[in-house]
């Protein structure tokens, strides 16, 4: 179990000596777990020199640790003193925060890492972003990204877009304009995307509008439309359709996105959507009440209407 130890102001790591340590936490084996810094350090990371943050000067600076390490001593994350170009599998990318897999490959790289507050809003942060061109499984994308995420072998796992950014994606179901982000299988095939508007998708039970009113643009790892590697639909979320299911024995059930009280928003309400998954001849409904219902597609008839 990790704990706070008597402060060591200097520690030797595989990336160089870290000095000026403050607010440190250590593993039980004495290995440095995380810390803030009050002195400039130059560490050898990613075949180059990176300088972790050692002071807080700007209104947008977050009060977080400059460095964190795995128990093995491998670097887990670094907050940079200033935005710095870093070599990634996608080429050079400007970075303010980098997290790592334990094999020392980049896990996620954040171009910016500002603190959103009443003094510094999302538009202020967006204005600091710059367009980047990256290659993914279906071609090049030029947009402003919040972060890029990688598999441990360096392949692109997901990308997250700024709220104002839209990317057009060619799919088995036509061109879909995506917001928030995209995720990819190892090998580059598109795994998921978040549609910008309610988008009709042809499914084994009929055409359904995919859209999640509650989608949050923090990470583009998991999205409303999910595909199999061959590009066919694996699952989707709908906030706009009600689906009536009638079984061969005439038993029926209706799945409807429902207005519920939010556990996050004070005195707020949200639409609880319906998630639908497809496996061979099976369809699975995740109802807004948290219950799961599965059917053999050949045993049901579905009627799909706008909510």
C-alpha cells in the first residue's frame, strides 16, 4: 500500500536524477510514486529530453503532480513545463501531458492540459489548439484534437476531438459526420464513432437513429455507434427512437428513451437512451431501467418510430 514518506528532495530514476521534489508519495518498497517539483529537471524520455513542470504560474495550470511512476520505476505520466513537440507513432505532436504504458510506449498524449474554470473556459483552451494531420485506418484526418490514445504496440487506439470539431467518416452505412471522437481496432479498422446528429443506421431489425444526447467529450474511446472489424454494426445507442418488439407468441415489449432525474445535474433531467447490440441472429436491448432483454431476431418483429 502506498503512503507518504519523509520527503526526499532528490531521487535517481532510469530517466535521470529528479530533484526539487515536493508533495511526494512513495510505494512501500521506497520507489517514488508521484510528486510535484520546485526545480527544473531534464529527463531522458522518448529518445529526447523532456522538462516536467516545476512551477505554477498561469491561471490555466492544474494543481497536479508533475511526475508519476509505476511500482517498477517506469514512468507513468509527465506534465510538461511547457507545450513541447514529442515524437509519437503519428509523427511529431505538441504535448502538455503524456501518460505511458508500462512498456514505456505512449498511452495517451494531450496537446493541452489547461484547467477549465470561471477564469479560463473551454473556448480559451480551444483557441490555443492547432490543427494536426494524422493517418488512421481510413485515411488522413486534419482536425484539432484533445488527445490521441495508443495501444501498447504503438497503434492508434482512439482520438478525441474538441467540441467544435467534426470529422467525416466513410462507413458501410455511408458517410457519417462524427463528433467527440473515434476509436480503432488493432490493425486500424474503425471500431466506434460518435455521430454529430441523429443518424439512420440499417440494422438487422430495421433502420434506427443512432445518437446519444448524453455523450461527454472527454475521451473518444467508446461511442454511440460500434462496429465489427468487417464494418457491420455491432451496437448503437438511440435517444430518439422507440422500438416495439413483438414475439411469435404475441408477447410484446416497448423500449423507449425515458426522461429521468440526473444524478449529476442539480435539479436536472436527462434522456436515458436505449443501447442495442447485435450478435449473429441475436439482438440485445439495454433498457433505460438498466434491465437487459435478448431475443432471437428470427423470432420477433420490430416496429421502429420516432420517440
